[in-house]
C-alpha cells in the first residue's frame, strides 16, 4: 500500500480517495486554513497548512496535488526534488516555463513519475468510441469535433477559479481533456493550433473566460475543433459531445445520454451498446499501466498551454 499526501482538494481528488484502504493510505493533507476542517473530516488524517511540512514530516511515497491551478507547478517540482511520485489534477501548470521545468525535472529523475488526471480515458463510453474509431469502421478519421459545455456555478467557485490568470482559462482547466481526446481517439498527433477565448456572458468580470475554441491541424492532414464554454443555464449541468468523421462514416457520442451511434457503409445511426468496463486511471498508473502514459500527461498540458498562447497572441502556433 502506498503512502500518499494530499495537497488541496479540488475537482478530481475523488479519483485518489476512492483507492484509500485498498491501494492507498493518506498520511497527511496540506490545505488552506479555510479548508482545514473539511480536509480533516474528508481525509481522516493530520492536516497541515504547508506542503513542505507534509513532505518533510510525513514522508509520503506519492504526493496528490489538487490545489489552486497556478500553485501546482511549485508543489510538483518540490515533490520530484524530494524523490516523490506525483498524481495531479489537471492542469499540471499554466506557463511554458513551468512546463519545461517539470519536463526537465522528470528527465533528470527518470525513476520519478507524474500522472495528469485525464479521467475521460477511463470512462466506458469514451473507450468504446475509441474502439470504434481505431477499428477502422468509419474509415480514416478526417475531422474531430469535441464540445465541452458546463455551467459556471459562480456561487460555488472560489475566487481564484474565476480569474483566468490563476485558473489558466478554459484550455487548461477544461479543454485539456478535449485536446487529449483528439490524439487518443485518432492515434494522430496535433502539429499546429489556432485558438480564441473570451468572455461574452459577464463583461463586468474582466478576468473571467467563459468560452474558447481551438482548431487543430493533425500530422496526416486531418483536423479537429475543440470548443468549450461555461455559459450553460441552470437547467443543464454539462453537455459533452464528440463527432469523429471518417472516410467511411462517422461516430457520434453524447455523454449526457450515454449514447454512442455509428454511421458506416452498412447502416446509419446504429447504437453501440457494449463498452469496456470502467478503469481507475490512478489504479492503472499504480500498476504501471498505460491508460495514461507519462508522455500523454505532459503532452496534453503542453497542448493546452500552446492553445492558450495562440489565443492570447491571435496566431497559429506549431507544436
């Protein structure tokens, strides 16, 4: 059983806590003062306010990083320097300088590992969509459209989340999943990106980013569009959809309806009902599996940073 320390408690921390008692033992948590009582009740472990104290006094094997997005790079680098493996909620970091620092630290410490929680890779219907695309049933993929729409839930968000300078904006906090899915579904590599992001829903909040899109050129001449927004009304929590159009048909996936349909040369709109079993991406990583290879963890974050830079500078960037 691995000893794990937790830093923060945002979003996907449940991927880690689900394995407590079977694969993981939480030895301590480091959180903000306003999270201390919650962390004590949720994790059932000693709570400190500084991740350095956690590393020094409790000696975890793994550090699970889920604090504010703009503070993660510092914690990841400290953990790697201390000889710890890292499980991190997305994104790993927000700037290319920090990205390259993390990549350099891993190159200097090849026995250390980092997992970026790209959790969609372990969900049954996403895996079924990949199986359809990779099987050749719809021919060679020519165009991928990923849509990720969610409610902002402003009243439930901490202030840092509503400031794109601290959250990273939609490419790093949300569409990192979509960029990863483009390559994971098709087996192709993104070679260039053009992007846009902005704020149309609340102009009075200049630091908010509520919509974004990135156009991706792939290495075989195919293309993809990943678009996301946090403007859904209260009547709907989220709306994730994917279309993969190929030379011999297309596949459509609507996550909210758990519905995957395929149109190919034999029939139109055939529903795919079978799917692989769900996979814990954390358990797979602990076992040395390849659901999320380290290269994919790093690459998804790099792609999201490049999309952010492309939007900021209104330019096409090569990967």
